[in-house]
C-alpha cells in the first residue's frame, strides 16, 4: 500500500462506472415500471423494520436510543475515530490524507446535496417519510414522547434524498480506498447499522438512502476521487497544515492519535 491514497490522474473507467451506477439507480426509481418495484421494496423494508416496534419493548427502546441526537453525535465520533486512529487501515501519511480528504469530500457533497435536493423539490421528486404517509406506522415519538426533547426523529416532510445516509455512505466509500478484505466488510457493516435508526423509525424510506443518498455520495466520490481534484486539494492543505499537526503531536492528548504522529503507523 503506497502513501498516496487518492489518485493524481484521471481514472476514466471507474468514473464512468460510478456515474453510470448512480444514474441507473435514479432512472430506475423514476421509471414507472421499475418504480413499482422500488415502492414495493420501500414498503416491505419499512414494515419489516417498523412493525416489531409495536410488539417488542426492547426493539423499540434500541431504535429510540439510536434515533436521538446524542447517538448521532456518538456515531460521528466513531466515524471520526477511524480517521484519527488509522492503524488498521492506513500507513504513514495516508491517515492525514484520509481525514483531510473526507473533510473536503463533505464540503463537496454539501454542494452536490443542496443542488440535487433543490432540483428534486423543483421537479416533484420530494416526498414525506413513511410515518407521515402510512397510518399503520408505529411512531417512536408516541411511545417515548419525552424523548422528542432529546432530538428523537421519526418523521420528515421532505425525506428524499437521505442526507444522513449520504454522509455515512461517503465515509464508507472513502475508507474503502484503504480497507481491504474483512476490514472493508466491517466498514460497510457499520455503515448499514448507522443508517438503520432512520429506517426503523420511519424518518426515511429505503430508497431515500439507497437511491437518493447513494446517488449523492457516488457523484461526489467519483468526481473527487477518480480525477486529480481530491489529491490536489488534499495535498495543498496537507502542505499548509502538516507543521501544525506535527507540533500538536508532541503534546498530550494529541500524541495519542496516529493522525498527529503518522510516522508511528507502520
């Protein structure tokens, strides 16, 4: 594994492949014939995950905990830890490249997401979440009304595309550049787990995440990582920030993180 995490050249074939996947997913969701299949998938997945809330207190409690703001923060910290403690995934300067690169990816994705969401609303692709459309849905906010103050989210008037999922998917795609074998499987398993609370609670349909969210993340990732763009921006930022990181790495608690001492990552 080299120290270069991001491509410094145009990678035309992966770029075309990732864009094709993104647009094929979106087109299949828009075409009436295949949209029917997606709608069936949405309903099946939602009832599979949401129905047990009514009969299982444990199931309801688990996903209520997973749907509050503090859990979102905890998930963010877990995602961040993979970029700061990178011993299992990265070597040398790759750990800094992955972290800075992810920040740049998030900024790029924000632009893509805003544009795509605005366009979706303009052309009428937007829709409400299943808990707002299906009267038989089970609402966590009704079972745990006091948790609403903690940021419990189980509904959305504009659920497409899944912005929460797009961040998680982008994180997994970024780490997949370095993660191989079982490590890659763990990353994607965690990504699915992190996405589940919104799906179980009914704040999103499955296709909000697996079509809308994936479209945003694939478009961002492909144009950043299959072109020299991300490598160039990340390289320039690292040149500016490396002396600061090196200085902080001399002191606790920064010295605990491989990010501040990348030479310790073999």
